[in-house]
């Protein structure tokens, strides 16, 4: 076991703190019991070093461990903060009966604003392609499955087999209930009830909320939505993309300090965010960041 190195630990904590607001830093130091000192001089040059120096080995170790696990992108503290440069593709298979194709396509459009690639059987199968082969290919490639539940879909052999394939492959399955609760194994999975008056966007965001709660999806979806929001510069559909990703990120418990930094930077520099919501885009993004920092500080 390596001996505790106080100087190195303080350096790592200060590096992590560079991406956080002063109020958040103070909240974290209070949370982990670091002794108080007089608030004189520069925050980062005098106050912060004094408070870290006054802390015990156990306080510093606990604070550093929390920063590494909750706030950083990458495996080591000396890696550059920020977002991966290569965009990761998310594939969601939408299982539905024939009469639900219009609903499936509408949901596909909503998910596309968040960068999620959806497959809808019928619309997405190329002409002259062997139907069964194409379906199996898409099922094998999917990251998860969304099942649109109605009386017809419950009776559909194909829909049941698609759900069974996903469950057997260990893929996350979420169902949208239109008429009745899902039966059998899928009844134990995450489910969204489509209530009267819910828009397609509302349903899609409810599905995102359910997926965010899954350990294998939450961090990945968070990363996808952040990258989509901060990098979207085309006027085409920008309001829909920014609006969808902002609301989707409100469901996340996985934002890192690096991602918060990128969101704040985009709020300052991205013209599309500046125009969003009649000019309130930067304010709304900042509010999202503050809400998440508050949850981390008190959680």
C-alpha cells in the first residue's frame, strides 16, 4: 500500500477544483469537514491552500476520492478535462405493431435531436432486403430496445420475439404503455405510461429518464447529450436539439466537472445557445450546471 502523500493529494484536489465554482468548492470542503480559516486574500492563492493545509490526512483522502469518482473525465487526475473527441453512436431498436408505426417514427424524430439512432422496422428496412436478416442484424447492433405496448403488440409474435431477443442479450428494455401494462418478463422492466395529452417529446423524455437510471446507460447518455448540445452550431433544428438535450440532462446524475465546464463554455461561445429561448439559453444552461453542482454538494 502506497504511503499517503499530502502534497500530491492537495495538488490533485486543486487541479480538480479548477473546474468548479467557488461556492461549490466551499460546499465540498464543508461537506468533508475541512477546518475553517479566515477568508483573507485571494481565494485560490491564499484561502484555498490554507484550508487544504489545515485538513487532516483522512479529510483530504476522502475529498480527493470523491473528486476522482464523481467529477473527473478519464482515469487519472492529470488527464485533460473535457469531452471525448469521437462521438459514440447510440442505437435504440423501437419494437411496435403495424398500427403504431406513425408513433414509432414520431418518437424516432424526437430521439434524433439527442443524437440517438433509432431503428423502426418497415420504414428503415431497405427495399429487397431479407426482412428477417435485417431485423436480426439491427437487434444484434442495438444498445437497447423500446417496446410500444398495445393489445396488438402483446399478441404479436414478432414483437414478443424482439423483446425476448433484447432480454436474452442483456440489453436494457423500456416499454411505453398505451393501453395496458406489459405482461410477462417485460412487466418487470422500466415502463413509461403514455397519458392523455402527452406529446411525443414528453414521451421521449420520460423514456430518457428511465434509461438514465440504468448504470450502463446513464453516464453514456449524459456524455452523448452534452456533446450534442455543446457542439451543435447549425441553425437547422438547433432549438429542438438544444431544448431536448437540456431537458434530458436534467434527468442525469452523472455530469462531471469536465462536462459542466464544457456546458458553461458553450453557453458563453455558442451562437445557437445564445439565441435559444429568446436569448435565455445561456441562463438556462447555467441553471442546469448550478442545479447539478448543488445536488453533488449536498448528496
